[in-house]
């Protein structure tokens, strides 16, 4: 009997997982016993971390995207479809087009979306780099600011222990702003103020979501003349006065407000009825080891849609995807799962415009910060410009 595996989402999680599945289950696919279908609502695959570089005019649209079909192994049935409804009891999904797709195994990797409109005044007065168009808008401001104050804010999901997207991005971009303004010769006329919420994931009154990095950051910021304000949970923004107010009762004025805005899961996932996340955030309850959606034996989730206490990062997908693939293949072949995710995240942080810092952590080990180096910067550049596409293709 034909075993149907349905993957939803053509981002890094879905793409690499579909490709890895072909490699792992090649004999079954060749003999017609297994079929892999990937549905995505876009014909394009975006290398999302590059949006951050767009804000510094280092990347333009056509450099950071590829046609989705071209990244997939030919054995994968790829269809441009937007899933509107999950029917977990009936083992099928319903799409906007009216088409329905059945499955034996379902893998969800639909990411998350920034929602600045969920904080009063933030959409009107703030900027961010988590999508292409907002990053272009921010680029124009960073390219032209001559004097004033740049305020950085970070908003965490309300669901406990779920981090914002890409834990390191606010810190990376703060250092990039500093380097850019120095290059432009206006750094002495622009104040940079980095803020972090009181209750972040693993720390209280820190500057990063883990204590090790939180402890070394003040020295890095001091060295570059970047001010910082621990315990600033953005509550509302007054666009007219250009002032940001925090839940702790503090206020900060700004000329540019570079925010890490609230995020949540996509609509179809939020409306799937199985999330227990707070504030309609929609994170799917995920088994920390098997990567299955809790309570659903044949449904897996990875990437930004999970409710795991680890970074919403491509470097997480890279370590979750093989676990999902091994478990699906093992269930098909032997009737049980065989692999467990340890919470590993591997990435290279961009430190300023030229340097980089490799970092890795898991459920039990925090990041151990190391000095930023030019070699780290070159490795990051290599990943941005080439290695990423091999990773998405499932080659690395
Ligand atoms: C500015 C920025 C900087 C970052 N920096 C880093 C970094 O340095 N290192 C790192 O490791 N990670 C970084 N990340 C995070 C990384 O990009 C994400 O964690 C990763 O893309 C998540 O992969 P995903 O597959 O879960 O979701 P996505 O990559 O978001 O893919 C989701 C896919 O699902 C599709 N989709 C959505 N809804 C539907 C639907 N209803 N039906 C069908 N298809 C749907 C979308 O079109 C998309 O193809 C960064 C992200 C941003 C935005």
C-alpha cells in the first residue's frame, strides 16, 4: 500500500526534511511504496537570515531567494498550495484552492510571522528586519541617519520558555549598526541603546536569553560605547512623541526604533485547535525528543512552529530535521521511532560587519561565548552566500 508523507512549508525546515526523506527512503520511493509531497504557499524559498543583511544593504532580493522547485529532489511532488485547515482526525489538510491532501505521516514546518501590530504604536513607529520590505525601510534610515538615538527592543512570546525568532539576531544587528555608523563616520553623533525584557527565557534582568552570553555582553557593548538597559519589556510606543514605554515603568526616546517584534504561528496552525500557547500564539505542543506533536501519533513539527525552549533558528532545524526523518523512516520500516532530539542548535553569530562567533547549545548546555574572529566572519559569509543552499538541498 502507498504510504503518503506530506510536508507543509517550503522554508528551511520543510525543504531539508523533504530532501532528507528522499535520501533515507530511496528504496521505498523507487519501488512506489512511499510518496513525498511538499506543499508551500510560495513558489520562492527565502534565506530568511539574509533579511538582517538587507537592513545593511549587504543583500538584495534576488540574492536571498531561489525557486522552491529547484531546491527539491526530483522525486518530491511539490505543489504551491496554502493550507487553510488541518483535519488531524481525518488525516488530511484542506487548502485555499479547495484541494485536499491526505497523509499517513504529516510534517509541519510553517514557521512564524512577525506581528508588530500587537504592541500599541509599534507598527507605526518601529522598524524591524524580520521580513524583506521592513528591512529595506530600515536600511534607508540606517543609511541616512546623521545624528540622534537608535533604540533596540526585544519582545518575547508570552508563552513561557518560548524564545523570539533567532535568539542572537538583536545582538548581532546592534553590533552591525555600531559598525555601520562608524564606517559612515557618524557614530559619535548617534547614541545606540540596547534593551532587553526583564523576564527573558533563561535569565532575569539579562541582555540575552542565556546567562553566559548575558554576562559577557556588557563588556562587548562598553567597548563599543553601546548603552544598555536591562529590564525593559516593551509595552507601548507613542509614534508622535517617539517614546517607547516599558511594563517596568521606564521610557526611552528614539529617532529609530529597531525592534524584535512579537511573533506567532501562521493562521492555519493557530486555528488547528491543538495549541495551548498563550495569547493565541499558536505554538504546537512538541515532544522534546521525538519531535511529534503531542497527542498525535503521525504528526511531526519542526522549526519556528514548535513550543520548545530552544532558539527559533535554521541552526535548530538543521538538527531537528534528521531526527524527524529517522523517526518517520523507522516507523515505516519497523513500526517505532528510533531517534531523539537533544535540543542542539548550531549557528555562527555575526559580530559587527566582519567578524563571527560560532555557537552551539542544547537542552542541558548553554552557549559558551568565544571571542569574535575574522575567521568566524568568513565562515558566516560562506554560509550566507553558498553553504546554506547545500544545507537546504539536504546535502550537508
Ligand atoms: C532576520 C532573521 C535573522 C535570522 N538569523 C538567523 C541566524 O543567524 N541563524 C539561524 O540559524 N537562524 C536565523 N534565523 C531564523 C531562521 O530563518 C528560521 O528559524 C527558519 O527559517 C525557520 O524555518 P521554518 O522551516 O520553521 O520556517 P520558514 O523558514 O519561515 O518557512 C515556512 C514556510 O512555510 C510556508 N507556509 C507558511 N504558511 C503556510 C501555509 N498555510 N500553507 C503552506 N505553506 C505555508 C512559507 O511560505 C515558508 O515557505 C533568522 C531569521 C530572521 C527573520
